[in-house]
């Protein structure tokens, strides 16, 4: 019996290390019942992943992770069950990709002004086979050059929200992100709430209630970076606000030693209602 799922993974179409088909095959080897590929602002890996899943005893869910503007932290909204050909979603993703291309030179300029010896070319080289040159790659570059202890440290001290070399690229409001996902037939799920840096639980509830007014369908209650207490809190919040529950690893590749496909365990039973409403 396959009793677990992973509804949040990345491939080298965004900032992951493995090809889309490899992510699916890995999930199958972990004997998961379902896997979603949720690359940042891109649906380009879904056809390859879906084709790989067709030959395997695993359900594939077409996904995407969209960045939305949020003061003080990162707001990511995962879309599950999307039609990748939908024009409205494609145009929203295109805007985000172009914004990232404009952002990166500004980040390098800020870092260099701080005395950090990095270049745009080094950043691109660090992205390797990835089609997206994202902040995770810069974080790894900063670690390799000895400027940061680990990826988290790099985000905190240099490039994360509130840090000196942070440049906001987000163009879409949460409502626009949710509406683009809905236009493509998907369900909109708030990803990893701790990255909102919300402070108190009361503030988180205000943020989530406002997202619900914007059409939010679910909350990622289970995630590799949530503590057991956080997971319990998000599950309770979902119950109180009538939100669907989702969960996943946020896997980016074998380099991230503490992040594996299928971990933490996301019970199929916890996401059954969400999966029942997805038709792909
Ligand atoms: Zn995310
Ligand atoms: Zn992610």
C-alpha cells in the first residue's frame, strides 16, 4: 500500500538539481502514492514529469510555485492541478521570470557594494543546468566563497527579505497569483507559512483570512522546515478556516542533505480531500 505523498518538489526547470523525470522516478522509488512537481514560476517541466509518471504506479499532479508580493517575508503560493497551457497563468509566470532577470544584476551590485566579491557570471555558472538563476544559487555561491555558513545564513545576512542585498522582484499581488492559478483550473495553496516571518499566530491568522478572501483554497501544513508544533498549528488553522490541507518536502536536489523527496511523511489521508478536487 502506498500511503504517503509529496506535493511540493523542484526540478532543474527552476532551482532544483534533477531533471523533472528524475524527481518523479525518485518519488516512485520512495513508494509514494502521488507527487507534484512545483517549479518556481514555470510549468516547463510538467510534460516530461507527467510522461515519466505514466509508466509508473504513482499519481502525478501538475503544479507550480508562484511568488507573490508580501512585506517582510516571502509569500509563495503553490498551484496544484493546473493546466500549464492556460494563457493567464503563462502570462503571470512570464512577468515573474522577466522580473527575476532584472533583479539579479541589482543584487550583485548591492553585494559588491558590501565588499562581497561575486559576479553575475559566477552566479550563472553556479546555477549549472538549472534554467532559472535564483537566489538559492547565490546563497550556495556565498557559502562556497566562505561568506556564509549555510544557505539559511546567506539568506539571513545577505539576500533574504530584510537583508542588505535583498531586492524585491515580486510583481504579483497574492490575489493575482491565486486568480492566475484558478484561471488554469488549479487549487491555490499557501506554501511554508513560516517564511512569511509572521511573528504572532494572531498575525498569521489575519494574513491567511485575507488570503481566503482572495480565494485561497488550502494551506501547506506539512513541510520539511515546519516543527511538529507548527504543523499542528497549521492543521488546526486549516480546520478552523475551512482550508484544504497540503504537504510536501520542497525537495531541490541531493545537495540539500536535510531535504529528501517524501520527507516529512505526508499521509495520503491528510490530503485526500485536496487530491479529490484535482482532475489531472
Ligand atoms: Zn517556496
Ligand atoms: Zn518550493
